[in-house]
């Protein structure tokens, strides 16, 4: 009986402990007395007030609170309140990336509160470990987005939106009057309107019905919306763009260097419509070459503070999905007024070099120009001329190719990385169905270590003891294995070992190119960063008064974040088309190579179609397998059979999920 009598105060104290913690979590900057805490939680009975005092003492003893003179308390400085961005996993947990902590903070599903993927949150760290810290979300400071795409699941009196993105966080409750015509099974764009504290799910309303799942249009729009990328321009932006004419102003031309009489051409992908840059070529009397690099002068048309400028910053870059481009600027600018199309006069921002055929630059000039492109080349057409075919401007192209190779050789000699990116591309038929597959900063130390674990499976190693020589050592390795079957896989892993590029206001050079100073400005039609560089350069050339101040750092953060979103959307687009490409091949057998290993299974890139699928860990036959994180391999518990990066395997396509962008594989003996 005595035990039962003691249990009630203990339970009450535990409840008060939780409530008082919440008071200080929600008021992190407050200094509160015992009396004030009791008022805030509406405790009036003397016995309970004494219990609150005991709770405050215990929390101070545990380090959660800091006790001050005069009997007041505040959240402890050591308590570990941090802010950051939360990234959810498909399994429902989260990791908060902060500026304050060396490692991410793990958030268990029950400690997420009302946080959704990408939100900026305040987190209390309640457990510090050797490998990771653990915490709980105290509050959501800023929503990453309020609109989500998914499938409508209709019930008798209400509906749910089941988000496409498995990392979204939760389903969204929709009352019947908020469906706005959406039917069961429809893909829809839904806006969260409120999230009651008493509800496990946010409430929302249908903003737009996108269509039935499965069509390319619906799926591509879904991908864009899921990544917070607008697929339509606001009417005000379109109206402003329509006011931009194609004719040049003679008064403006008079203020620029006129280079319309020089041999000028563009070289772009065969399906390109936005031509950002052009080359001009003139042989000088002293035998040198006057080489002009001319960039579309977007800054002439897109002025700071305009509707187009605001929208361009919001988007930050164009997005290139498998079957479409979502431009940063309306087509009136991106494909018409700004695009350096052949046989049209255009405003440009130019860099003009005096250079010899050995690649030595003797002089340079920067400024606003007007140009006239004589010819538009595709990459393939220019390459054919380089390889010996006759064509327009053959002499100019061959000389420029010669100079480019000299400069590239010099770059490699000084430590630049020699990596040729491998990009998966699809050839689509008239119905948009895929019918054929065609194929930065200083490295992160941890990723280089992982890269070495990976290549050791093939008997290779990169010496990473001297950071300045890592690029040279990587180049040596890639040259040695260029003609081996594992070259493509190892090069892909080498690219992944590089730190993610971000836009910064402080110069750190470019490790991959071995440049002490680096920026890019050649694509202002599709990159807001380049438009900013144009503005800064023009101010430096003229007024010396710079409009960008402290806000430039915020612009950098914005465009870095949006560039990552664009990359994620482009990858998801590729994964979707992979599933469409192989869905008619379920049951067929392919050879492949192990291209990835994780604690939940192994990834296999199939030969022939180059598509990647996954074999779940629990479905690897012949044993009970586990993931060996130290050696990055999958090992059988009983028979010790191993699966490593690069292993040749045989698989059968067992199932294809276009909604999940996932190909399930069965491993065959």
C-alpha cells in the first residue's frame, strides 16, 4: 500500500517536470521566479506549489535550468538550444543541420513536434553522445513551404492528401468543402492552412487539381511543386516581360563597343533555346588573336527591384528536367530578347582577350557591347569540325580548340581535377515516352576517407595525407584506370567526394579548377548568381558604388539553397523516367554492378539500360545479411559472403513504382 501511496506524487511530479520544461522551452529568453512559473501553469494549491519548487530545483541540478540570485531561473546556457534546418528521413526521423554544432542533431519521430521537412526549427539537445547528439523540436521558426503535392485519398466525410515525397512528414487533413473539385486518386496541390495543437495532422485545402497520376505532365509538375519550384510565372511578371521588345535602341548602342562586324558564333546543346554566350574571333596585325567572350546582357533588361528581378531571385536558376526546361526568366527574355540567336543584333557583356596561340594572354578588356552572331553550332557540329570535317569557321574553331587544350593541360599541371561528368539522358518518342538511355571546393576529408574505402575494393588507394595533392593523386588514379570496367563507377564516386559548391561572399578559390580566384558569369539567363556578378562588375567599371551590401550574403544563401532544390528535382525527374523506361521489363534478368551500399540494402546499376534499382537487405538470398559500416560492405551472418562496391551481380526486375521513383530488384545466384 505504501508503494501505491508514493506513486501518485511521483506521477504528479513527472507531469509537472514535463510542463515546467515546456514553459522554459517556449520562453527561452525569460528569467522566471517560482511564483511566476506557478501563475503560468495555473498552480494554486500549496502542496502542488511546493512540488513545482522541487521540480525547479531538480531541473537546476540536472543542468536544464540555471539558478540565479533572488530565486529566479532561466534556461541553462549549457542546455543546448540551437537553431537549424530539419531534414526528415523516409522512416520518419529527422536530422537538424545547425551552424553551432559540429554534427547534425538526431530527432526521433516522437520528438518532431509539428516540424516538416526543410523547416527552420529551434531544437533542445537533451543527450550528447560520442557520435551524435539527440534532441527535440521546441518550435518551428519558419516553414520551408506550405504547399504539397500528393494523391487525394477520399473518405466518407473528409479526405487526406498523401504526399508524393516520403520525407514530407505527414498526411494533410482536408474537409470535404475544401476539396475544390478534387476526386479520389487525383494528384493535387494542397496548401496547409492551420495545424491545431490538438491534431496529429495539419489541415489544408486543395489549391489546384493537377490530374491523374502517371502522365508525364502531372508527374513533372508534381516534382517541381514538391521541391518548392514554381512551374508558372505570375501574371505581373509575364506582363513586364511582354513589354521587352526585340529592337535595339540606337542611343544605347552608341554607349557600347560595337563588335557586330566580327566573326561571331555560339556553341550549345542541340536542343538549347537560350543562348547565353558567344565567341568572336579576329586575327590581329601582330599575329595574336582578339578573342571575345560575349554574354547575354540580361542586366540591361532585368533591373533591380522589378517584378522580373524579384521572380528571378525567387527561382534563382532554370531547372532542367528530362523532358522540359523551367526557365528562371519568362521566354520573352530567355528565348527571345536576351538569347544570342544567329543573325540578330544583341546587347552583351563582354570579356575581350588579346591572346596568342600558346595560350598567353597579353591584354584584356571588360565592358558592354553589341554583337551579331553569324552562326549557331551544336556541340556535335563543332566536334565534327574538330575531328576533321569541313564546315563554317573551321580555322577559328580549330585554333580555339588548340588554345583550350593548352589551357586545360596547364590547369591540370597546377592541380585541377580531371573529371568528365557522366550524365544520364533519355531519347523520348513523340508521346514523351523514353525509348533509349544515353549516357568544385576542396574535398571533404570524411568523404575522401569513404572514397578510399570504396576504391580499396578494387585494389586502389588515393594518398590523402597532403590536401593540396589530393587532386593530383585522383587524376593519376583516373588516368591509370581509364580503360577498366570500373572507371565509370569510381569517377562517379570521386565526384561525390567533392564538397558541395555554394555561393559565398568570401573568395576561397576553386579547388577542382585549381584557381585562387574564381567566379562565373556566363549564364545570366539561367543563373541569378551570374546576373548579380554582371551588376557588380558594371558598377566596378563605372561608378565604383555598389548596391549590394550585407544583403549579398542572404542572396548567396538563397541561390545556393535553390540550386540544391533544382539538382534534387532534376535527379527525381531522371529517376521517374528510369521507372517508366523499365516498367515494361518486369521479370526480365540483367547483369549489373553494385553501385551503392546502405544499411537497408544494396543498389545495382544494370548493364545496358544504365538504370539503378535496389535489392532490400532482408531479401538478399542465402543468409541473414547486415551492413558493415566500417568496411562499407554487406556481409552474411552465417556464411560470411560479402557484397562490395563494383561487384558484378545478376538481378531480376521484380517491381517498379513510378510514384516512389523506385525500381525493386531481386538478386539471383
